[in-house]
C-alpha cells in the first residue's frame, strides 16, 4: 500500500513545508504544470505526495485517506470535534504561527475582557433587539470557548474572508479570527481582548490514527519518522 | 447506544405504554412538527443551541432545526388556545448533535407529561414527579431534586444593587460566569485594570475611531455603569457564604428542608421559597413518594439549557454515570413568560426516555 503524505498545495505554506522536509532530508516537489495538483517524494520508497488545500487536510486525515498531513492545529480543532482520537500531533513545524483571537472595535474602551464582552452583549441585545454578532469562520472553537467562559447574548455570523471588515460594514459588532502580528486588526481599528488568544496555532505534521496500513506503509512511516527524528 | 433495527419496535412499544399511563393520568395526547423554526430557538437559547440541535435550511422558510425537545412547541400550542388547566402527553423522536461523545444517541424517543395548572404549584410539581416515578417503578433508579426558585430568591435577597442581582440571575445557568461575577461583586476593590480605566480623564484618548453599530454613546453609558458599580459596596461575605451553602447543599429531602429553614433565619427573604419547598414535599408525601429517597442537590438544574426556574428533578441509573438521566423535568414558568411576551402560564413537566427504561429494565 502506498503511504500518502498530504501537504498544502500552494503559497508560502507549501514552500515552507517543502523547506522543512528538505531540512530533514526528504525532498518534496510538485510535478507537471502549475495547475496540476500532483507531486513526488524522493528519498523514501513508497510515499505518494498528495497536494491539498490546508483546510481539507484535517478531514482527509480523519477519513484515513492520507497517512500523514501538514495543517494548522486551529483547523484540526475546528473541523474535528474528536481530533485527539483521530489524529496525532507528530511535530510542530515552527512556521504558520497564528493566534485565534476575539477582537472588538478599539473605541470600545469599556470592553477589555470576556467579562466586559458579556456585559456589553447583554446591553447591546437590550438596545438593538438582537444578539451581538461575532463574525468568524471558527464556529466550533469560538462557540466552545465562549460557552466555557459563560458568555451569553452573542451570535456567530459566518465570514469566510475579509472578516476584519465586517465591523465597519456593520454586518458584525466583533470578530474572531486568526492573526499572526495583529497588523490587520489594528489597520481595521480592532483590538484583541486582554484574556489572551482562544488558541495558538502553527503548521504541524499530523499522523492519521484511522488510515489503513500494511507492511509497506508501516515501513514508509518508520522511514519518515526516522528522518524526522521522531519516535512512536 | 446505536439501536439495532429489532430494538426500535420494542422502544416504540415501551413509549406507547408510557404514553398510555400519562393519558390515564389525565393528559391529552398531542403531536409537534419535527422541523422547528430556528430563529425562535436561537432567540431562546442563544448560540449554544447550535451545538445541540441539527440545523437545516429551507429555501422558503429559512433556517429550521430538528426539534431538540417538545417543550417549546407544546408551550406555543397551549398558549395559542389550550384549555386551562391542561395536561398534555406526547411521544416522538428528538434530535441532538453530539460533538463530544460518539456513543451518545443523536436521535431518541422522549415521552412527555406536561401540566399547565396554576391553581396549586406545589401540588402540580408533585403530580408530575409522582406520575413519572410510578411509570418508572419497575426500574431501579435514584431520584435527585432541586429548586431553582430558592436560588433565585436568595439572589434577590442579597444586599446589592438591582443591576448586580440582574447580572447574577442572568448567569444562574452558567456556573463559571456566575462564580466569577459573585467573586467580583464580593470583592472590595475593582481590578487594577478596571481602576486604571476609570481613573482616566478621557478614556477615549488614543482609542480608534467610532466604527460599527455599537455607538460611542453606548460605550459611555456602560462606562457610567462601571463607575457607579466601582463605588458599590461589596456583597457582604456572610451573604456570599449563605448563597454558597445553598448551592452546595446535598442531603435527603427532609434533612435539606430543615437546613433550608435554618438558612432562612439568616435570610428571611427566602422564606416564601422555602415554604413552597415544604408544601411540595408534603404534596409528594401525599402522592406516596418516600421523601427519604429523594436526594436534594442545591445546584441541581443549573447546567441544563432549559429555562427551569423552580422545582427540578431527574431519575438516574445507580452506578451508571455514563448514562444520561432516564427521566428529567421541572417547572418552567420563565419559558412561558418569554414565549408569551410577558404573559406567563405556570407550567411543569418532565420526559422519560423509553430506550433507557428498556435497557435498564432488561438488566434486572
């Protein structure tokens, strides 16, 4: 059985993933045209490179379609409710760092913590007749976090891109999004809550706990782990 | 707990048996649509309901949810023109998302008994409990009871501002936030961060421009509230202790009553709620319930998403912490107040899970 390694299919994430593996003596490369999503692994027998969107990697790992995959811990936690029983974190890769944060307009000087956000949400609902809207694509992570901390009177509205702009457009009152430097938040006059990030993510190599294996795929896995200096 | 195809007929037969018992107890059978409008449930329960209910979209009617329980449609049906007093029973599937535990059922049958009768709340509470207890008589179960009404009365009795009481009442069903609020209101000083903000001449200095729907006036209004609150005296430690005692109280019902009466000496405002508790115990005893078998838990019902605001109860399989309650229920006047836009109808009810009754009954 071929051992399948899933990696991000484009952009800086792909380049840094290739570099990281190269540093460990495993050469990954795309083949064919720019538009064709296939690749090769040289240096280890029996490994197929599968190029995927980083957002699809968690699902493919959980389904057992790929044996290992590179994606952010935020995406794994958002998309796989039972992630710890489906995938195993093998190695943090030291790039793609991003914090998932809740941010409010900077002019809300009365809102510094979740405690304030909750009180402001109650007042907002009483005044405007609907729950305070938080724009995000991380619905599960944010909802779980806010429930754990007992925040009420909010609603999540879906935003798959340009989330920081939703406040100015008045389609949301606050946002929950990933940020690496906070620059985009500041440029949009948003400020993160003082409680700290909801989750700190980075690109991570995961192993599927559900993918079928045979002698050949186990041998390939052991070779990769040996190159990466990982033990079971 | 995934059912095999041969189990379902047995569960349906058990559900029919339970519903017949409820009908014999005077309840009128009713049905409810499986698809419920999502906006009402979201308005009632907030974003948390999305983690518990399956949502589906309807091109003409907007977002719909597969009914997570029967309470809301039954209350709506009753308010739209039910008899008064009224007793209802129903039997059917409810649907729950399970994000944390794949072993928990996503769809199961509930058989319910609901009483809308304001004549004598203590007696109605006892009636619902006793009817359900009799239906479960053949299954070895432990009964737990609580009374959210006592906690509400105790919060209202605190020597503090109406705003702080409202904040505590709003979060009574969210224990973590409730604890944080109680600790904050019991502290003599605001946090250093808060003190720093309130000491500023112009808190808006250096802050970003006004963007979004929440206006500067709303921010100023809350700053005024925070200033006011910073000067409020802390809730006296002795009162926080009494409230903590109430929430931590666990004892067989008769012993719990005498403990509650002791607390009421120091907190006279809870006397009416404790009197109601005593009247309920008397009514339960009249119904043939052995009061010593009832375990009172002061915080019972605080972690459910329901709008219980008085008597609450649950029946549990002894030694089976992996199982949800076999039956549960309580008084939900607050829900009828929200759904009736101010017009409340006293209501108490409970549900049984026939699948669990069968499973536990078969083991004995």
